[in-house]
C-alpha cells in the first residue's frame, strides 16, 4: 500500500521490536531449525514447512516501491543472523511482472507486496514455494488465497478515491464527489488522476471495482466517459499522488486521486484534523501477501522473514511502514489511523475468482479503450 508516511516513531516500540524479533529469530537460528519447527502452533488446517538449514545468512527481500524495513527491523534480523537486503522493484503490478519474468533465476529469496488482484497470476506462473507460516493469526486465515499456501497475508486496506479537502474548500462552486459516477460529471473535468491497472495494484483494484459496479458490458463505457472528462492516467500510485495530486504535489493540478482509505491519516494538521478525505463508496478491499520464491538461494531465511512480518511487533509498525492495516486484529492502531483512516464499512465486493479469470482481458480491453 502507499500513502504519505508519518515519521514519528516511539522509541519504546522500537526497543521492544528489536528485542522480541532478535529473541525469536536467534532462537530459531541457534538450534539449527527454521522458525517453523514442528513444535510450533500452526493456523488451523495449515501444515508448517520445515527446513534442514538454519534460518541464517543473506536474504534478499523484494518489495514494491512503497515499503521498506526500518533500520531497527534490519538490525533485529541481523542480530538473529539474517542479513536482509531490501530491493524495491516498482509498483505492485511491475513487481509481479518481474517475478514472472525472472522465475527461473529469481531476483531474491522472498517477496512482500503482491496483492489479491495480481496474486493468482504469480501463483499460476509457479513463482512461489508453498509455505504455511505458523505465525499467521487464526483470525487472518480467511484472508489467504483459496486453494493453497503459496502466499501469506501480511496486511490489508482499502483502495479508494481521495480528495484534497483544502482545494474543495477554496473552490466552493465545485461539490465534493461521492461516487464513481460523479467522477465522470462535467464538474470534475480535468480534475481526476487514476493509475494504470497494468502496472499498479491500486489501479487494478479500482478497475475491478468499476467492472463490479458497472458490469462486464458497461465498465468500458464508464471509462470512456472518464476519458472524455479529461482523466489522467499515471503509471504508479507514487506518480499520481506526488506528481499530480494537489494534496501532496507542489505543482499538482488534480484534487482527486486514486489512493487509500488510510491516506488521510497521514495528511494531518497541527490541530489533529486532516487535509484530505477518502470516498467510501469508491473503495475496494486490498490484501497484500508475502511469499517464498521458488528457487530461492536461502529458503529457510525467506521463511523466517515471512514469520518476522507476521510478528506482533512488525504488524504494529505496518500503519507507518506500509500504511495499511495489519492482518493481526489484536495489534493496536495509531489514533490517527483509527480516526482518519478507517476501512470502508461496505467496500465494493470484488470476486477474486472473477479477477483471476478475467484480469488479463480487462487490462487488454482497458488499454485499448483508455490508452489506445
């Protein structure tokens, strides 16, 4: 997930993170086993994987451009014997494309940031080695991809249209939009920036939402209306948010952007308010996964990293590092996240089976309609 980050960190939380993570992983490395020893408690119905090699040595973590481990997290892993290198590959769609293109000579050992709209594509291509993490909370089992243990859910959030509230206050003649239909109205001509579904996971989530909302026979007509209304298409979330969106970009010209329901929690004012808002009626749910790459040079270390991402200490940092909700419902959330970044009560329900079946057709037809 991607939004404007908050840099405030609690020293007590970081100290606890380093201690807990180092204790967990060092114990795994010291006894010559992976963190998924047979004595671990697993998620009901899951089978833990084991390794003959200790979870130690260099590990390369691939991820999208909007996530990285903190220095404290890297230090905790190093204390446990894992030297983790983070490689940011691009937006979520680009990340999956690279995983598939390099599956016979993987660029790393483990990946984080594959989402529910692209996951089946990578799974079908044989990118992952099955791994059922014993660290996955039972409450998060429902977020797993149906039919296997190729990937592990790490976080979740809502992809939503966001608006620059300050811009709309300064332009009282333009009402704040509320629905997908509103975006195609003349009042919002040349004011909207969205992202390419072929290269951006938020873009694909939004495209899937339009298919659900307008039907397979109507969604391209909707996109044609958006094109006629001057919509701009960015290649990535960061391009849209930081180059075009008036709420974040110095020279932005578009006060309506595709982002996340959590984004307003990171555009705070001194009095505790926020300068942006998400539109709940436009939201679709996104889940991001981690997975061990087939052919990884250090699969035991890769599995340790997946477990590490599910530890309560790391889950508690996800609102600040991934700007998403943790999959562990017991993890406390920052106050601003609760007040300004809540998940939508009724997101547009996108069927993952339909996405897996029709995704490539949607993207091809969208490309012909919008970019052709």
